[in-house]
C-alpha cells in the first residue's frame, strides 16, 4: 500500500485515466485484501471527475482516510510516511513505554474507540499529537556515551547534566526526530515516562523533568538541536539529587530505572508573542476533603488559566466538585483571597532558549490583566462587587477580576464538569483503582465547531483505601499527642519516635525560604540514619507561594512518614490540593493531617512536645524524640487521624 500510494502521486495523468476506465484501482485493492478501500472506490466512474488530477486526489484522500481509521487508537511504528494524527501514537524508538506512555496508549485507545459525543455532547474529547521514544534509546545512550561511571561516581549534578548533553543520540532517532519536526508547527512538550513513574506500586509525580519548547526557530536544525538537548536533560534527570532521594526513600536501585519519553504538541493558542491554553487542570477520582453532602469517591478537580505548571505546583487555583460544580467550595472571602492572579505561558519570542537553564527556560509568568487583553478571561472570570458583597459572572463591568469559571461551571458554557466526571468514572473503572488525570481546554470552536477537552495524562492514585476504623471511645485521651478531623491516609504507622516541628514562637512567614533550607538539612540527617519522623509546621507544605506555607519540594522532607499542616492565630490554613507535591505525599503512604487553630476538637499537645528530649534545635525548628515511641492511626473513611504516645 505504501508503494502504491507513492506511485499514485507521480504516475502520468493518462495512466491514471487508463486504469480508472478499466476499474483497475478497486480490483487491485480487492485482490490485496484492502476491501474497505475497494468498496468505497468501486462505484465511481471516470465521468464523475472533471480531470485526472481530481481522480488522483480522490484516491489519495480515500487511502489517507483509511490509514487514519486503521491506525486509530493504536501505537504505530515510525516510518517516513507515518501519519502523525491525534488518533494514533507514533513510536520513534523500541522498548518499554514507561508510566506516562502506557497511560497515554490507554487514553488513545479509549478516546478514539468510544463515542463520547453520545454521553457528553457539545465538546470534543481529544488528545494532542503524541510520539513516544521507548526505553531502548535510554539504554543505548547510557552505553554508547560511557555514562555508567558518571552516574555511579559523579556527585555534582551540573557536571552530570553537561556530560549527558555532550552525549550522542542514536542516528536513527535523530533522523526520525527531524522528520517529526517537519510535521509539527506548534510548541512541543518533552516529558519523562520512566518505568517507575506513574506505576501502580510507587507512582511518582514531578520528580523528573519536562521541557516545553517554542519550536518556532526558522532553522529546523536549530529546533532539532533544542529537542535533542531537552531529551538528554530528561534522561539526566533520572540521576538528579531529587530523584536519588526518591529512590532511596522507597529502597529502589537507581541503576534499575529506565526512561522512555513522551513528545506532545502543547495544547493552546498564540496570543501576541505568548502561547497557552485557556484552561489547564487536574482531577482526582478520590476527594480527600469533601464538604457537605459530597462523597470522597465523587472526586474533585482543580483548574487555572494558562499552562498546567501553575496547577501542579500548587498555586492559587480554583477547586470544584465534578458532581456538584455549582456548589461553592470556599467562602466569599476565601474565594477572593485565593483567586488566581498570574499565569504561565510559553514565550514565543525566545526562539532559541538556553535549555541548560532548566525547565523554565521557555516559560514566562504574566499578570491576569495580560490574559484579559488577550481575550482569554471572557468565560473564566467574574467581577467582585464590593457594594453588594457578591461576585457577578462575566467581565463586562469594572471591578476586581475573580477567577471562578462561573460561566463554565455554573452556567455551562461548556460541559467541563460533566466531561471530567465521566472520564474519571470510566478510567477509574478501567484501572481498578482511584486515578488522577491532567487536562487542558481550548475554548475556541475550531474543530466540529465545538470547544475541545484534551486529556494529557493519567496516573493511578494509591493510599486512598478506607478500611481502617478508629473507635474513639476506646482511645486513652491522655495518650493523644495530636488529633485531626481533616486527614488523608489510612492504617497504622508505628515506626516513628521522632518529631521535627516548627517552633510556633519563632515562625515568621517572611522567613519560609530559610525554613526550607533548615528542614532539608534535618531531613538529610534522618535519611542517613534511616529514621522516619513526624513533621509539623504552619501553613501549606509544598506551596510555591512562600507566604502561605513552607515551599519545600518532596525530596526535602522525604523521610517524613506523617506531615501536619496547622493554622495559627493570625495565619489561616489553605488546604494543599492539586500539586505534584501532594500527589507524592498521598501515593507514598505518608499520612497528611490538618489541624485548625480555632477548632474545639482538633489539637496538638505543645506542652508535651516541649518536655521531650531535644535532639537538635535550629533557628526555626526543634527535633525531639519520644523514648516510648509514637503510633499514628488513620481512619480514611471518617478522615480522622491521631498520633498516640507509645507503641
């Protein structure tokens, strides 16, 4: 068929006419088993076309359409004529697909073999154009460039990165990447897809690097070089200090890890010199913080304007229930206070970014006033009316802009909530476990005259079992060190004797960066001693906003087995949801508790903590040890947790 298509493009017009008159095209197709193409072409006669060029174009279109249908929802091995369509995935190199790759293969099969328009009309459910580099290239790259010794002995990660960038990819892959770039005109994302990442047993999130490239340099060789550098840096990120800490925390040998790569078109549109989607978000099929009559199994979603980095890094996003999108999750005051004010985008003016700078080399961060100038706030923002103390949907009057997606969630400009709800249900059922999805939304009605919902990634969630029961009547109240009514996790932890906590008398939310450095050093000591600990501190752990919490990344507190976030008298608590940090906490079986200052029932016994043996004191932290040990119990169903003194 490939040779037939190639010949069809170049044979003379008279040859086309001769074979068409004799009906040879449909006969040839039938003889070679291409029955569907033969069935379509057979009824047509030469007189149905104005000239031979029309016959040629008709036949080529039928073949192209057939190839797309045949490859729909499949992973297709690369060849120079392979069609890079949304409905298939091109394999650029052999080997395992890794976590993201496997997930995307499932997503593609699901979306392009299931008629979602019957269930959720009014929106296209799609995937971006995607290619995968299998793990064989990673093995080849490490061996060809003699990097095993570097991995084993080099302690300076910057040197490791440089040596990886200096290495050479395989000739076949480089050749294929150049062909790939000829067909892609949008910005591209180069994402890790490791064997361990996104696995059911130990799902990682945000540990390895992702690079977004403008992909708009006029010289294709420059674009190719950018892509190759990004690929090598994603390979190198397997051996970053952060990744090594993860591997150590789960007793996984770093030399056993292998990396595949996913290359995707970035979803979005260009506005002036910037490129971004109208909406990005994540959603989980298990809601750890349900309110009112919401149930944990109904899930939740978190969305924001612009690129998804803003969401997964745990910034000020909008949270809603896919089942009950019209219910306000937050108070008016909290909605205003926590409304998104900035957003991420790809800066298309950086045609040749210095990729060695890291993942943010191509990104910019702008104020939402820029988004309004671009016209992207129209259906996403509302206006706060201070006189009537209410928020009005739309931006057709002056006043502070509040990002609450009211036109979409309350007035259903698009069926976003229903789409998320349906997908979570189907994917959860298929996986047999709770799941998280990442998605982007293009509100432009460019395809089928409908907006589009792009499913970018799926990953399993673990740690949401709900079968451990706490009977409060049987608990010795004198043994309670901590009690939380808003917690995540399930089961019993009895391997902790140490507590590292922020001294409440020393806490200053303008000094959280210094606190981050202190806890990183304390965690490293606990890691070296193979000792788990209970971590307690004010505000939101893992926040990118250093004024509302301590902005740690997971590797800086990786040996904590239970984490407590608490509010203080003049320091309210904002729940930690939607970030990679949060995903790793829950998926690695770490207990996560909230304790409110004004609660009549939740508590921390500071008086008991202060009397314990002091192991170390820093400027902001205190490390103490309970000689009798501690027991953590977590009731996932009731969302209650306690830390009890003694084993």
